C-alpha cells in the first residue's frame, strides 16, 4: 500500500491541469500535492506536483516491482527508495528535493512545505 489514502496532500480526483492551477494559486515555494498519474500505469502510479520559483514541476513516482518500493523521477543508480509514497513526502518535508527543469537543464531544490488542497 502506498499510504496515500486519507492523507491531506493526496488529491485523489485531481488531474494535471487542476493540480497545476491549484499550485499556481497557492504561489508559495514548496507548495505540493500528490495526484494519480495521467497514464495510470502500474509502474508509475502517482505524480508529485511541486511549486517553486513561479513554476510547477510534475515528478513521476515510480513503483519498483522487484523491491515493492517507490522512487522519484527517472531510474538512476544510487537513487533513494521508499516503502510508501507517504515516506517520500515525510522525507522531503525534512530534506530538500532536487527539481530538474528539463527545458533549461537547470536544477533547484526545495522542501515540501505547504499542502495544497484542490477545491
């Protein structure tokens, strides 16, 4: 179990556009929520949506079948793996999350600070 149900940061019925609109309205660096991924793929069930520096980042959350764990973004060596999506959120409320802008190839980082609710 990913540990998302009943969590304040989980927007169960929210699509990408609704999530992005809600985060732009919040306009606070470190605002975030988790939504179901658009593709609803078992290997990428959720997306972490983060607002930072007037931008919204959609970061895929992957499910790793072999270890039954979760990880963020594309697969990389030495990546952090977590037993639940809730653990990812708790971890990045304490430690910074690296945000990669694929268009400009720039990196930023922020902690997950403000839970955004989608109305």
